């Protein structure tokens, strides 16, 4: 009977339906259908998650700890998600309305610094104190310039999370980070709400805070 049902599903191209109703469906487990329906970057419980690939979220979730500090460029679901798992998140954002909305949902130990443009380093350089374990590049501006200006804030064991590395600038990104001694580990696949595949890349050195 079971084989016959699977035959019908394949014969009549009902795979999409099975992704929705099957108890072991990965997309159902991750809450993709809910995020797609509500147009929100959330998991199956309705909690905010980063707009990273599901595979990368799985990878890093158990490696975060309450002693870590995160410097992030571009706030949102990742800010909310990280602020409940690390010691502090400092997020640089150039969209004031979005920053105000996000700031209401993050932990008291984290903050969002609003600037006119993320690339304008002089607007926030005096507001950043100490070093960080993780640098997150998730903004839509000049991401190469953003990294170049802010790598100095990373600890010796720090890592860089760079989202949407599946574009035409990938070779430039990879070679640039390699020039600073970083190896790369990419995670391709689905993200919340979106239909197309994406890629999130982790840049790390031999001795790193994620123990990889």
C-alpha cells in the first residue's frame, strides 16, 4: 500500500503537496511554508531567524555562546536571533525605520547604531568599543568596503559570516578574504520565505571561536 501511494505521488507530480503535509518534511520542520505565507523570516514557531540558509543556521546554532560579541552590518532577524544567544550584538543600520522596529525586539545588552550610510565609517567608529568574535556582513551597500574597514575589530579567533555569496562577486570576496588568511566554508540551500536557492559563507582561520 505504501509503495502504491508513493507511485501515485510520483506519477501525478504531487511532490510539492508532500513537502507540505509529510511529517518528516524538511521545509515543514524549518517553518518555510509559514514564513512564505506570512512573508516573514521566521521558523515554525513564529520566532525570528536570520535570513541565512537553513543549513548554516543549523551549523552555527550550537556553536554560539553567551560570552560572544557580534558586530553586524544590516540589522533584522539575525540581530534578534543572535541577541538572545550571545553576550552582545552591535548592529550598524542605515534604514532608521527598520532599525527602530528591530530594536524593540532585541535583548537589552545589544544595540543598533543608525547611520546615514553603512559605508560612512566616521559616523560610527567612535561608537564601537573592544573586539568581537563574529563579524556579520548582511547589508546591501558596498560590502567589500565594509569588511575592509572593520576586520580590525575581530579577535584573533574571530570569524566572518558573509551572506548571499552566490553572486558574481564571489571570486573577489573569496580572494580578498584569503589575502587576510581566511579559509571559507559555504552553505547553500533554501532560506526562509524565498523560493530560490542562496548561499551563506563562513570565513575562519585555523584557531577560531567556533572550534572548526
